[in-house]
C-alpha cells in the first residue's frame, strides 16, 4: 500500500502493523463505548489525548494491530460512521 505524505513522497506501509486512530467526541464514556463497539474482541488501547479549550470536545488515541489495508480502512469507516464520534483522523 502506498500513501503520499506531505512532501509528495510515497510511503510504503508494511502489514501487519500497529495503527493509530484519533477519535473525537463530546462525552468520554460515549467515546470509549463507541470504540469498544467497533473494536469488538479485537485487542486495542484507547487513551485520552486532549481536551478542547472550552472542554466541550475530548480526543482519544486508539491503537490496534491492522493486518492489511482493507482491515485498516474498515476500522476507520466504522469509527467514522458511529454517532457518538464527531471526527476520526
């Protein structure tokens, strides 16, 4: 799989690899629950990362092992579609 980075260089991703997602939502409990529902029995970590200046939004770093590009993008898609998550990076 090739990804183009900010300098227009292609980056090779070798699978399996640990992948990080940044998820953002309004309520910590709902964020954690959303991540658990998407990950199911998959081993992962979900750690608080930042809080917005006014305290309305919370971001978490989610790490898991992905086995291929389809696996990586499917997790992203499911996180992005979850109603309790406002943004996924």
